[in-house]
């Protein structure tokens, strides 16, 4: 007879009380997960999160209370979870999982790692660390009503990076400055404007319609811009912030500069408006004189979901500029403000400025709620979704600890029931991709770039760190001499940063061996020189894996050779990522759902995949759902909690 401890077999219950597990992230999913783990019987838990508690977290991250705002998420989550099970041994780290202290040896301490993250960079890193340490990883994510849980095991399943990921959407600078055609263009422009006026100025975030850099003039010279004089080059240029200071941050002068003079200057660029509707300048005094009293009257409904009129946004612009300039002045000379979606004056400024620009370019204006969602890349978080996904993580973890890895599944939580009236759809885990540049035996990629224009620093930061997710890359040129191009040791190769790749003899066909010793990861980069890249494109990844990918392994000895990591630890992982398509979700009928009725059983065994049309485009995906697809708008790199969780 099977002996039970609670609802678990005694052997499994004993395993839970002795095994050590790592939880990465203590936000929306992490809070639910930590509670589930201690109540299930896990006794040795380590949790890590770099974030602190914000007021906006309190509606769903129930381990936190108002008195905890500003404190470490990991530490408070530990203290709250211990109230459920005081005998648990929980260690909390208020730190980034990408800190070099958390190396492969650190990961090898654990029987299981569970991700509750909200950004792709950290997910990529944990994926590689678990591959190197040969530790099972349970990946998860939520986006509104949608969710996914999947298991990653080296050599048995896809790793997190086996499938292409949608890149964060970016917009050409000239579109932002000159020819916005979507509300998001105006919102990005308004965020740039905030930084130019109150924050850290960045030449790449210039808001002026000029194409030749910073173009803010002194107030008395602004009218001259409307004539697009040939003497433009003689006009004295000053920084945006200096110009604003010279006006005393006068909201009316700022308004007329941004929404009248700059727009009139744009109108002089005749070619821009041959096939586009021309913008309409706004004048503060004209709007003030013609303002309708009814525009300020109360409107029913939630305040944040109301769409103000033009004059209402003018007043909001004035109020936010006055508040922000006062905050800047209080901080003292040389101070800067940081834009935060949860800071009311900053959000008011972006809402007002973006809506005024939308009106100028004949777009429908948006509510503050809509602007905040787009400006913060927010997919509204739902506590129930987090709870369901956290429960599924524990169930998959119990399978792993029972030695039943083959029964683990990728499980999708859909918004609406599928044809069999099921919200949860399990799918068999996919095997490792032969085209993965992370978990194949010899990862290799081809990068197309201009060796005469690409600097070493750009190779390091934009290509190796940003594109290929490395933390501390070392680069050696395969030139027969073993030339070290980039060293992760501080001070060794900084002198190379400002030099071009061609200065080191790198040309078409050159090969670079890149090692990240923290991740125990090696990548071979083939350089393909070209001078025909599109404008504003620094590089292109031509192949994400070697053409000569290793054939499928047929025995365990061969499987154990699949490694970016130690030879005795082999196997890739899973966390389904999908191509950058707009249609993110579809309902899958898997053979895991064998049948209540003969008709559904037939459909299940055929493995049919029914497309779920995209809410906005009406199109449907032909791919299996991947959690990362759900985050095309989320930035990886924004470290907000699960407000912007990339459903990867």
C-alpha cells in the first residue's frame, strides 16, 4: 500500500523536505509560487530579486503590504512566506541573478530552478546557467489572461533560446521627429521630450524636426524656423534643457515652440506632405480664446479612462511642466529627473504632450490609461492568471522530483476555452532545435556588418551582449595569432573600444571565438562584410546556427556530448519562443487531451492546431503558441515587475 503524507507519496514528501530549489523573481508569479512551495512542503528555498516594492504591486503581489513599499521584494516575500510555514528555510537575495557571484557552481547547489521573471535578458541568462549546470528549469510567464509554463532540460527539450524571439519594436528617428503615423510614435516622442527637458539628454532621442542634431534655438529665433532660411547653419544652437531654462520653463513658450513653431517648420518640408496629410499647428492663445467651457465639465467614468479635449490637454501640459520644473529646481543645479510611469506628474506630461501631437497629426487622442499602457509597455497583470501559472509550476516541479521528466508538458493558459471547452492546453515538450545557437554542440552564427564602420565597443555591447545575451564576453580573432579583441578583465582591452573591426584585420570571412566564462558558453561568430545594410541598421544575423548542425543523437553517450558546459553535463532545454508575429496566441488541440468523445479523441490524436485570431489584426498564427510572442511590446529590458511581463 502506498504511504501518503498529506496528498503526496511519502518518498516524494521526504524529497521535498530535503531538496534545495531556486526561485528567480519575487513579483506577481513569484509571490504566488513562494506561497505554493512552502504549503506544498518544500523546506529549502532560495529566492532572488533585484526589485523593490512599489505601490502598483499591491493589487496582486499579496505577500506585500503598504508598509513594505520601498523594501526588497525578495526579503519581504521571505518574511511573509515564513508566516505560512515557520519551519521552512528560506534564503533571500536582494540582487540581480546576472551578478557574477551567481555562477555555475551556485546553480549546481539546486535540484530545480523556477523562473518568475519579467525580462528576456535575465531569462536568457538563467537558461544558459541551467544548461551549463545541467539543472532542470521551469520557465513561466503571464500576459493578461494568457499564461504558459514549460520545462527545460538539457539534451531532452528545447532550451529557452531554441526558437527565434520577437525583437523589441523600434522606430526610425525621422519617423518620431517628422512623420508620426501611429499613437505610439507620439508617445515615444513625448518620452524623449521628457528626457530632453527634465532628464538625461541623449542625442539619439532628439525631438526636433531637424535632421542634423540638436536644433533648439533661443526663443527670439524660433519664428525664423518657419521660413526654413538658408541661414539655418548660422543660428546658434543650444541644448534643449538650456533653452527651456532660458525661458524659465514657461509652459506657454514651450507649448508654442513644440506645437506651433516646430510644426510650421515641418510644413516647409514640402516633400514630406505630398503623400501624407500635413500636420496642423496649434497656438496657445488661439486655443485659450476659443476654449469651450463644457470641455472642463466633469465626465462620467474613471478619470484615467477619459479622453480630454485639446484645451484639456493644454492645461494638463501646463500643470505638469510647472510641477516637474519645480521638482527639478528643488534637486539643485545639474539635477535630472527620471521618467517613471507611476510618477503622476511625469505621466501627466507624457499624456498631454503625446495627445497634443496626435491631434496635430490627425490621430484620435488616447486616455491616460491607454497612454500609460503603451508608454510603460504594460500588459495588464491579473492576479488569477499569476495564481494559475504558479500552481502549474509546482505541479511540473513535482513531476521532475518524482523522476517523471518524460511526463512534463508545456501548458498554455488561454483566455477562452478551446473547442473542447478547456482553458488549459498541455503540449508535449519539443526536442532541442538543431538550429539553436545556445544548446547545439558547437554554436555558430553569421553576422553581416560593415567592418569599416563597426567599432569594437558596438560589437561588444550591441551584438554580443544585447543580441546574443552575453554578460562578460571575451573575443579572440581566429587569425593564427590568437589576437585578443575583447577581454572581460577590466582595463585589458578598453583601448580597442573606439577602433573599427577592420583595424584588427577583420574582413569578410573572418571568424571570432567568443567565450562567456560566467555562462560557460562559447559562440563562433562568422563575419560577413557588407556595405549594403539598410539605413540605421548596424548589423544583421544571417544564420542563427551552423549549417552543419549535428545530427540527432542516438544514444546516451552521444547525448552527453551536447553541451555548452561540462562534458559530463549535457542537454538543452525548453521555453518556447516564437517568431515575431503579431498573432501571438492560438488554441492548440494536443494529443495530451485524449478524449471525452469520439470526435474529440479523433481531433486530438491528429494533433490539429486551431488558429486563434489576433484581437487587433484578425490574422492567425500558424505556429504553436510561444510565451515570448506575447511580449512583443514588452521590453526586455525594462525591469518593471509583471506589469510588463514578457510572456516568454
